[in-house]
């Protein structure tokens, strides 16, 4: 039996075991996925365990997403640029740190019929998820990526690392924007901005109906932002899109097989349903 693992601390809240175990089962693979609770001082030991032959690969979550860039044997270019890894891939017993958030995000756009090439995108937030999203949009050929964040210094750091343009609400014409992406925690259950939308009221009413609003927050499933976008008649992508597809990309890297995305989505939906 082969094993894939999640390295996180705490490790209890992830939907990844449900998604990946369903995928292994659907493909009839003799493999399973387990969550390892790894405090920072045990990361090196955990990485050594992953180098053993029975391990397929791993996911990496907080607080290890940056530390694995140093602890792994090699680092993929996307992960280096974004400054964080969420996947470890085995190559001849060695560990390569990779980032599947950027390509997973792009796949979720494609699935929703959104073309990133030549798009004008507005990204809200400048944290870890924003780094992956901005990098993905730029690499996919977006014409303009505007970043709006509460803390200006974090926007400057993001722009210096992955590109894009610092912007503000006052300089934005919503009629010109094709894709809006929320990467902030505003609207998330249990966060300070619970029940709120990160986009000022009225702005989406002026957006053309072919515009798409993406929220990477997945709890609740329909955030106040997505509800506002839907009532303005816009296309929407909820937070399970990126979550499923970053998992599907990791699965393909570990196994070399096409990921059963529908099965993974169903397992994630059931997990989130049970968690809410
Ligand atoms: P992640 O790594 O998941 O992207 P993060 O690094 O904690 O998470 O980033 C959270 C983002 O949400 C940040 O951009 C944060 O803004 P600041 O850079 O100003 O901290 C943004 N955010 C969180 N709460 C917010 C709020 N109430 N209003 C506006 N932005 C908020």
C-alpha cells in the first residue's frame, strides 16, 4: 500500500483526505491519504519519512508552506516565484516542492468558461493565496492585473514578487473588468469580516454581465460577495473550484494518472457539508 500525506499543524480540518482517498478508490489504486500533524520542530523528520519508497507524495499546509522550500531537495519555478509550496513530489527518492494553487486556480477558471488571456482582472488581497492567483493570471496572459489590499505595504511586496499593479477603488472602472477574484478572508465563516462583501456595494451593479466573480472563500459556499454577484447577473465561481483543482493537479503529479475530478468534487462537497 502506497501513502500520500498532508503535513500541517493542526492537521484536523482539511478536506484533502476525503478528496484523495475517494480518487484512489475510484481508480482502484492500492493507496491511501493520511493527515500528519507535524509541529515545526518535527518538519525535518517528516520530510525524511516522505523520502521512503512507500510514499507517493504529500501536501503541505500551514505552517510549513514556506519552510519546505528550504527543506526539500528541489523547488519548482512556480513555487519559487510564489514563495510557497503546497505539494511535495517524489523524484528518485528526492522531494521536489511545488505549487499547485496557481495551475489549479486556472483550471477552475477554464472549467467555468473564463478566458484569462487578455483579461483585465482585479484581485482583492495580498496574502499567500493572492500570490498564487496573481502569478497564475499573469502567466495565463491577462492584459492587466490590478491588486487592491487593505495594507499597502503587502501589495508592494506582492507586486515586487509576482507582478501586477497596485490599485484602489477610486481608479477602477467596473465596466472594464472581466474577472474579479477575492482572496481575502472577508466573508469567511468565523473571520473578522464574516457576513461582509469585500467589494463596495453598487460596484458590481455596474459590471457587464459577462464578467466573472471568483471567491476563494468556500465556507460559506455562497459568500455575501457571490450572492451580490449573482443578484447582479454575473458569472460566479465558488471557493471549491480552486480547492478541487489544486488537489487534482497534485494527484496527477503523484500518480501520473488523470485525476477523477468529479469524484473528488463530490467527496469534498460531502466533507464540507458535514463540516458546516
Ligand atoms: P492567505 O495566505 O490564505 O491568502 P493571509 O495571508 O492571511 O491569507 O491573507 C489574508 C488577506 O485578507 C490579506 O490580504 C488581508 O489584508 P491585509 O494584508 O491588510 O492584512 C485580507 N483581509 C483580512 N481581513 C480583512 C478585512 N477585514 N478587510 C480587508 N482585508 C482583509
